[in-house]
């Protein structure tokens, strides 16, 4: 199954950005960690401060295990692909999932509560992207035709580095250290005006420190466009 609508490059003008209402996260979920975000300038980090979050330890080891037990049987039936239709992903396999067991559904409800305004209509299927150790995601902006203001993803199995680059000013960038079992959230300008990518293992460096990247599974929730 090709989830082409979710990783296509921008072909439509994004809607006007609305003011996001605050959403309360579960007491089990740590708040955002600014130490996991570095960038080309302090001013850029300040400007995007409310639009980019990384929450380390968002899920427990046991919850990660529950997600993997549900996902691995289906993923094992697929082969890793090294040619994506729009050349956005290399070394991946993917699926989408609507039904989850009780533990996983509770985890996803925490993601939704932390990331999305109350009452925001969500894209029904959850996107699951499995990157081989040699795989990577090239710079892209998710399709604005099918995906709304917010993207939220859990990182399973491995630490990784996500890089955001301003599409109109390439000297403006952020690097996000995504620890295993963390949650990242991209909103508004960070979602519409910045490309995002997952760096190759050999390029995976944060703050001058090597961050080895293994196989990585991301579980991604999105809201619908206005």
C-alpha cells in the first residue's frame, strides 16, 4: 500500500494558520524538553518554540513492547523498499492501522491529547513507517491537501535526528534529537514552511555527538485540513 498522500511534496498553498488552543497532556507524559532541539539561531528556536516539541520518555518500555507486538506481524510480511514514488523515502516499509488493542489505544489517546486541540478532526488511520537501519527520509513537506496543521509521531526502537529547514531561507534550520520512546510534534509554520527529514545513520550527529541510528519505527498521527 502506497501512502502517497502523506509524504508528497507541497503542491497547494497552505491554509491560513489559526491560533492553536492549548492541550493538556497526561500526567504520565513529560513536558517538552528544549535540550533536545538545536538550531541555526536562538531567535529561530524562540520563534518556533510553540510549534516544535520533543517529549522524551513519552511512552514506557512496556508500552513500546505492546506497540511492537501489534505492528511486527504485519510489517514482517512486507519488504523494505528503496524507491519511493516521489523519491522522499529510502529503505522503508509502511502501513496504516485503524484498530488497536487497549494498551496501544490508550497510548494513542495520550498522543492525541498532547498534540491536537480538543475537538480537532483527526485523520482516521494511523500511519506506521518502518525505516531500515540503512534507510532515511529525505526533505519533504507532507501534503497540505490531505493533512492539517499538526503532525505527531512516536519513535520506536532507535534514537534519530530530525532536521527541519526553512523552505524559503535554507540557512534557517532546526535539529531535533528524537530519543527512543519519545514524541515529536510539528505545528503550523514548522509543519507548512519547513521541510523535515530523518538523517542517515552516518549523518546522525547532534550537538557534535554521534547518535547511532538503528532500525526505526514511527507511529504518526495527523489532523485533517480545515
